[in-house]
C-alpha cells in the first residue's frame, strides 16, 4: 500500500513567489508536515504546491543553506533529522538569549502583554501546530524587543528558523502544550513585576525543560522503532 501523502497548502498563482514557496516549505518542516528524514524532490513539491519547478528549486537551495534540508542518497533531498547534540547546542544559545532578554526587560520596567498568554492558551486548545508556533514565537519576540538591545533580536534571527523547528517538535507533543504556557505566564509575571533575577532564571529553566522534553521524545521514538 502506498504511504499517505500529507497535503501542503498550495501557493496562489503569481509570478514572484519564491519567498512564499520557501515559507510554505519552512513551515511544513517546522510543523511536521514534512517529517525529519523524509525525502523531497523538486518535481513532487512543485506538484503538491501547484507551482512551477523554478521557485521550488530556489526555495530548496535556501532551505539547504539554512540546514533544514540535506542531500539524500541517490536523488533529491532529505529533511534534516533532529539530532540530540544539535538540539543541545541550539538550546544553549536560546536559553542564554532568553534569560538575558528577560532580565533586561524587567530592569527596564517593560510590560509583556498578557494578551499574548491568552492567545497562546487559545491556540494550544486546538490542533493547528503552525498557529501554536506563531504564538510561541510572538511571546519570545516580545521579550527580545522589550530588552531594548537590538543585538538580541539580531542574534535570535540568525537561529530563528531552527528555533521555530524546535518549537514545532515540542508542541507536537500534546502533553507539553499547556505546561509551556504556564511557564510563559510565570516569565511574563516576573518581568512585569520587575524581578529580573527570577525572570532570567525562569527563562533558562524554560529552555532546559523544552530541551529535555524534546530529547526524551526522540530517544523514546528511537527505542520504539528498534
């Protein structure tokens, strides 16, 4: 029996849509529609997205440069697998950036809108992983911007595409979803209360919990497949 093919949302008919194709594929990798280790080809993706092969080729080159795709044996490309060591390195960066941003935001007396928490809990109650990722990213970006240090935003953007993918992998585990927003709310309350030490500590803890949950999930999946 042929494996089922998950549907990608098609790109509207327009002449300049390399960025749109890139975004569709990046989001599909982040939310698991294109799974780690899955083989992809230019022809198949062009058909699934209802576009010509040229913008797909350019988007695939960008995704490969980002490290989301890699050469496959034979023909085509593979969605890069999530490796525990790589995950650990990314979370080290994210934990440091998040903690610094949270401390600075608290020291500056900035307020993180609690509406972001409300929105996050709302989307978490549904099944749209992409919407969950966007809500998660909006929360963290609000803290980066509240820090007042534009270099934090710039450095986060360097790894943004990988942070999105890590968030997607964690959010696909339904048991983790509400706990994530409990942690977010605690961080926001600490910042809004100008408790810089607590805000920084909670941010580091938040990153470590996510790292441990994701690595644990991958290890369990490996054991189940053995």
